[in-house]
C-alpha cells in the first residue's frame, strides 16, 4: 500500500513541468527573502498589515476555478495589489507636511510579499484540510504578480511625486502585472497542453482580460479610498470585486454544467448498445488533441469537444444498430443520415447550433463539393476543420477501438492516408499520427 501511495505522489510531482517548477522556485525565493527581511527589521504598521492579510486570506478561502481549469482568487489579488499600491491610511493623526494629509504607509515591497504569502497560506489551510489542495503554480503566479506590483511601485513613493502622477503610475504598474500574469500563464499552458504559444497567449487574454481588469481596478480603488478615507474603505470598496467574482463563478458553473450534460448525453448511445463503451470519450480526446495540434483556440476546442462527444447520437434513430457502432463501415448515405439526425437532436437544445452544424458536416468527405474559382472554374469546398477532425478521429477509433496494439494503429493510419485523396483531410490525418505517437506505450 505504501508503495502505491509513493507511486501516486511521484506521478503527481511528475505532472509539474519545468516552467511550473521554475515559477514555483522563483516565488519561493521571493517569500524566503521577504520573510527574512521582515524578521530582521520588524513588521511596519502591523495593524494595517493584519487587516490586509485577513482580506487576502478570505480571498484565498473563496478562490474559484474558471473554465480551462484556471484557479483564480480575485478578492485576494485585489487585496494584495491594493496593499502594494497603498500610499497612506486616512487623515487621522497625520503630520502637517504629509501628502494629502494622510498617515504615510511605511511598509516595504518585501513586506507586501511576506504579508501576501502568509495570507495565502492561511486562506488555503481550510482547503487543504478537506483535501482540496491549491495548485502550487497558480499560487506562485498570483504571488509573483503581486511582487511585480510591489517592487515596481513601492520605491516610487520615496520620490515625493504628485498625486496625479502616482495615479498614472499605479495604472501602468497594474497593467504590467496583468501582462506578466497572462504571459507566464500562457507559457505554462503552452508547455502543459502542447499548444502553440501564440494560441495559448490568445486564450489566456480572452479568458482573463475581464477579470484582470476588474481586479486591477478594485486594487487601485482600495488603495486610493483607504488613503483618503481610512481602514473602513476596505469593507466598502471590496464589494465590487465580490460581485464580479459571483458573476464569474456563475458563468464557470454554467460552462461546467453544459459539459457534464453533454458527456451524459454521449453515453446514451453506449448504454443502448449502439456504439462500443468509451467510443465517444476516445473520439473526443483524440479530437481535442488534434485541434490543439492544428492551432484551434480554446473556444473552438470546447465546441469541438461537444461535437465529438455527441457525433454518434443520431444512431439512436436506427432500427438495427450498426455492428460495433462503426459508422465508418456504413454507406456514405447512411453516415450522412446519422449525422443529420444527430444535428437535429442537438439543435433542440437551442444553444448549441454551431455544434449541431459541426456534427452535421462531420460525415462529409474532405472533398465533398466544389465552388466556382477564377482560374480552373471550380475548387474543392472542404467541411469545417472541426468536422474534418471528428471524421478522422471517429474513423480511427471505429477501426482501432480501445486496443493498445501500436501495429494495428499504424495500419489504420496508413489506411486513412490512402483514403486522403478524397475522404479525409491529409493535414488532419498527420495531426492524428503525431497525437498517437505521443501516447504512452503499454
């Protein structure tokens, strides 16, 4: 039993790639240096540090997972960046020459890192206690982003800059931190899922730009309001990011419900004996990996996954199931009929029309029709890329199934290549070949 536990722990550790390890090590070094400095010189303005530390801990406690398995903690991020941007705390007891009549914030950039790290750790303890350990790379990235803000902004306060200029610099610094966060996340994601960096960067921008803007704006609001109004401003101006987090949580929940529903529907054909067990799941897995190989965006991959899971749902209309559920062995007319019936079923949801269109065209040959062209008179009209991917993935799994025989897989790939003149897209077949080659040998 102990050897199995060690094996699982070793496997989990091996899932962390080199980019994640570098990020975690860098963040860990920041924390060690920051805690050492605070221990040596003492905690400046401990009451303020504790208030912000509690806010960060609460934000970490209520962190959430966004689509794409992105772990985020907007409240913690806004609190930590607000602490990094803090100029002062309220007008009470301010010296006559203090800017804006406030008590100047005396904490250093490294103290911001230390308070953030402790707050994140405290907020994560309840999750760890119930077995929901945080992702080390996500925590490290959040800490690293805060460190960028603190190290860039805190030294500027000693220059005695005008308040208007400080506001402009706040905006520049938080924008730089957002860019840093997105860039690091894209590099890690590109390595983790074997996606092109440009595609991963675009996906991260699309997924995070709205939340990053809300978090940054709230951080600036917290810093300015706390400087002008005092500690009570923290309670008032944390509400906007709380509402934003609630909205994003609902959005993520709806996306997760859609996927769970689609996965449940895809099993109907398996339970009814129309296709082999695991067929839809395998076709979906191959399709998504091929889509990444071919540079599809995350939104396109999600639609591809939906369509791949439900591509055989039209078989429920058949009086006599196809032997083994292998539609690749059916006549072209029967394949189109199954795809069209499946598309009609999917359209009934009212929200998956694009998925239905993909399923409908997934049975069409690569060179299904022709359209006018200026040179030769006409040119081929291929089905959409998602449809071509599903056609290839379905044919491969129909002929290979759950077999781990690599010779059999190679023979099927060669058969698909021979049919690539008209039936299958050669580029898609080669993408499948690369995906199959990466599968672990059994």
